[in-house]
């Protein structure tokens, strides 16, 4: 942070964190409206039986909920548009998204757009959001994206093979309910991928050019919570202490990135994920050690602070990250994920203009993106 730069912190209006937090949902939604649109994923919420329970609790509160099911992993602008049309046609007066980061990203974008004229594609391609959207509540069922605390929705434009963010302060959730118990049955592979997304967000927001003393403490605690507990959550999904720590770390990482920005990992992960149809957290995990090595000359002192905080005892941060990936069965490189090196020119072209890349602590040139990419092939 340079001298004279103002520090602005943006948070959800209300955050409820802790085991059993889902029980507060009906009371919180009743403060937002009477006809909530409930946005869910394609299968898990209904298959688990939780969808009927949640709809029942909302109805018992005197509300008239309607469910939109179909938010896919790595969601598209077209999915958001379908959700917008559902919200408008059902005359919903508030929106609740319950699911992983993709579900929350669909819900927050649709809640914002549905209150105004225009299509999701128009806003995604540059139309300015004119004002607040419908009141929105976010309930994450994974511990990784921090989407419940951010002002952006990460979407894919399938026509342009582009993945980037629709971003506006009007998309900050009115309320975020983070209940770690919702992550207890998250499979090991998703625990690993979403957890490494959170760890990446914590590290990148700590060293970002947009970081400040106000965000550093949040990012450091996020890195500590996730870095020290993710392996335990991966090895034993019923470990409530580990699940709670990683969930809190994910929430804090979301708050940190929302205010400080991220870096080259995210700058490269979006185009790679869009072009190769890979989960965002998985790509972040594979990229992270190489980007740490690239950035160390620009922010080595900050990396050392994290190494001390995690008591790595001589192991550097990049090596620790590689070991974490290995112990959780994450691929060691992009080649193992089936990434096609023939798409490198487009990956470079799509990486360079992104805000995440511009916030990286070390200035990034085209040859740097190429070098990081090729080191992982």
C-alpha cells in the first residue's frame, strides 16, 4: 500500500458463523422479504434431503419460497440469465443461494441483475449495474471460495471461451451464514480443491499490491487457519474442529481478497479453467507453488512471515504447498490435468489484462506467464 492511499473495507452487512448456523436461515430471510428465490446446484442439496428441509423451514416462517435448481460447477452467463428469468417470473423479492461458490456466484449475480433491465450477458460484457439488486443471502456448503463475502461473480462466457468476474459493490450479500456442519460430508477431492482455493486467496491477498495493514491481519489468519487444518479435514471429513477452522479461514480469505485483490495464480487460473474445463480450485492448487517461486523476489519477507506462522521449520512456502498438494492427491503439474500447451497464446492473452494479474506483487509480462506455464508442463 502506497502512502496516502485510502483503505476501504467492504463486508456483508451480517455474518453468522458457527455450527448450527443454518438454523437461523428462516429468521434472516424473513428480514429480507416474503417471497425468496432459493438458488441451488444441480443435485446435492436435493439428494441430501436438505432442500426440502430448508423449503419447509422457510414456509413454516410464513414465507413463500421457490427453488431454482441448476447452478453448475464453473457456471456460465447463460445459467445466470436463466436464473434471472426465474426470479423475475416468480416475482421473488429476495434471493438465497445455498451451495458451493459456483451456486453463490449465480445467485448473487442473478439477484443483482433481476432488479434491473438488461440481460446477464450485457452486464458481463460491460454494462454498468445501476444500483442495488434484490436482497441476497449466501450460505456456503464448501470451504474454499469465500464467495459469501465478495462483490464478484466468476462466470464463463462460452462464446468467447472466457472466464472472468462480474464485479460490483451491489453484489455484496446482505447476510452470510457460514455453518461448518454443511461441509462435513464434502468429499475428499472437493475438500482439497476448495481448501486450496481458500489458501491461495489468503496468500495472494496478503501479498497483493492492494493489500493494506487492515487486510494483512485478516489474510494472515486465513492462511494460518487453512494451512494448519486442511490436511486434517481432508484425511477425516468428520473432524469438526478442522472443518470449522477451514470454514472460518475460507470466510476470512474471502473478506481479504474482496478488499485487497489477488494475484497471478487467479490471473492464470481463470483462462486455463475456461479453456480446459477444469475446476478453479484444482488449477489454483497446481499453479500456486510456481507462482510463489516467481513472486518471492518481490515479497519474500511476507512469505517468510507465513512460513513462521505455520511453523514450517525450514521448509519454504512453495515446498509446503507442493507437499500439501501431493498428500491430497492433487496433480503435480498442468500436464497431468490434460492442459493443452497449444492454447498457451490465448492463455497469455487472457491472463495479462485481468485485474488479478495487475495486482500481483511482481510485475507480470507475457514471457513470465509463459515461463510459469511451461514450468508446469
